[in-house]
C-alpha cells in the first residue's frame, strides 16, 4: 500500500506542508509506504490545451510533471494539500491537476483513495475544497476525508490541536480505505 502526499504550496515549511507531513508520517506508522512531493522546487507549466495527449496518451510538455505522472499512477492513495490563494487553490495545484488531463481517456486514477488538505487564513476554504472535490469526482477517485485548517503564520497550524488530530484521522481513514479497496 503506497500513499503519495503532494504539497501544492509555493512556500517551504508552511502550514500545508506541516499537515501533509503529519498525514504521511501517521500513514507510515500504520504500515503504508509513503512518498512526499512538493511543488516548491518543481517546474510544472500549465496545460496548453493542445489535446495531443488524447491521441498519444502522453503529455508533450517536458517538465517535472513527467516524474509526477508515474508517482500518481503507482500510488494507491494520494493526499493533495493546498493553501488558499485568492479564494482558491494555488496556481501550482491548479497546474498539477490540469496536467492530469493526459489521464482523461483511460482514467487510471479511478478508484484511487484520496485525501484533501486545505489551509486558509480566513476565507476561501470551502471554495478550494469544492474545486478539489470536483477534480476527484472527474477522475473517479474516492475521498477518504480531508482537513480544513485556519492559520496565519507559517507553522502556526502545529498548535491547532483539531487540525493535527484531523490529519492523523485522515491517515487512518486512507489506510483503512485502501485496505478495504485492495
């Protein structure tokens, strides 16, 4: 059982990263093989809508997304984490999700277990969560749960007992869902 955590924050060490790391660490304790990826040091360009992937089955853009494709396909569970920027997911998260358009035809993410983490300062959490839920629905993924946390300063979420407990619960829910699905 393999769980991939993807931090879609452009900031290193931010609250989204703290929560995604909490989920994968707890999933590991529960027996999952885990992998953590962050978009911080990755070059992922937006989808240009050329639709050549509908013919070739591969994205023509050569960037760091090529490596992420295989990790997404190998994972049994995927945790997407994004802070809220202007009432929505980060541009990095949107680019990553849009680039999975290459999976449109075969739907290889169908049936994979998913978790979503959204961190907001004050507003936009429900809109961001809704965008992720729409994505999961389109891909045919199964939501195991999620975390919405509110934090202002980097690392502040560590003092948010509810959010940290929910992150641990998300790990348990994902592991159980993968085991039942398996």
